[in-house]
């Protein structure tokens, strides 16, 4: 299948985001077209780039390195690069070989644009659209990613995943949020500052904030609860790893208990 790479723009001015649609197979020829397209955008002064892979049917392994290289070029130009819409084998390949800290990926184009600081048309309220508020999962540890990175929904609510407080904070400001689940392995000072920001921002101060991590991080959890977090939920009762589906089920059962307690406290 021949590859096609197309550019379009969302928004205007400094917050404009270039959307690059990849249709077909992202192989060596496709990578060359993609690189040319993004280089042209950078020359035109557009450094906020979202690569839409919703119509990409196949990706070759060497193209992951190409995506990382292009992301670095966007950062050097004062912008950033994100990926959205990857599904099926393409999505699994990115999760296996991609570096989310260089080129984050998102399920929807809207979320990708918002993560870059772009402007999109406001969504209808939850009552009008029936769309539930979002759960934000913010973490970096292997266990956290094992549990949350493949989750599409939690408690019937869509899950947005982040590995930095900066990108998560921008997302929180743009969407209706139900709760934040934060990895206790994050830098505690940055996380404390992040929690304080949430608790002093009117639009999100009422969300639930749940810390998760191994039992050894319990003291970190308690300290962050003093900063405004609601609960610390350990991964397992003993040990430092989730090593079985039974461990995972036990963890999510405890997380649900924390959720239920939070919901009841809101009345």
C-alpha cells in the first residue's frame, strides 16, 4: 500500500498545531516523506506537531527512531511533537519500542492538540454529551505503566496517561477531570507542588487525588496526603512488585474502595 503524508493546521498564531496525517505503511519511503513534511513545517515556523497515525496500517521498527529524531528537532525549535490515533499493531509497537518522554502518544487528536497547548473547540458539558469526566494517570515506574498504560477506561471513565506533571497539568486545565492517580515514584517535590496547584485551581480543586506505589513508598504517600492528596493505595500488601493477575485484581479492588469512599464524601 502506497504511503501518503498530509498536513493540516488546527488553530492560529502561537498556539497553532500542525497535524501530519500518515496514511498507509510507515516504512523507509514513508519515513522520508514524514521527515520532509515536518521539516517544511519547522521552516514555516510551526514547531507544535501532532502525527496522526489513525490511518497508519503498519510501522517499521526503524521508524520509531525517526519519530524520536523528529521530536528532538521540534524541541530544538521551541515546540514539541506528539503522536495520536495509533491503534492495533501500530499502537502496540509504539508502546513496546517508543520513548514516551520524547514523543508522547494519545488516543485522540483532541487530546494531542491540548497536550501541545493548542486550542480546540470546547466540548459540550457532561450533562449534554453524556461523556464522562476523565481519569488522569500520571506515572513513570514500570509497575505503574504495566497497570495503567493499556487501560482505556477505569470505573467507566476514559483514562488519559502522562509521564510528566507539566503535560498533565495542561490537560487538567482543558478537560473535565474526575480524578488523578499519581505514581509515588514521581519526584515528591514536583508532585507536592503539582498537588498544591490543583488544590488552588477552582476548576479542578474538587477532583480526587490518589497516590499509588509499593508499600515502601507509604511515607511518601502520607507526606503528599498532607499536601492535599486523598489517599495512598499500595500496589500489594507485601513485596515491591505486582507479579500476577491476582495481585493486579487486588490492587484495583483497593483502588475502587478508595474511589467509593471519595464519591461518598462528595455526597
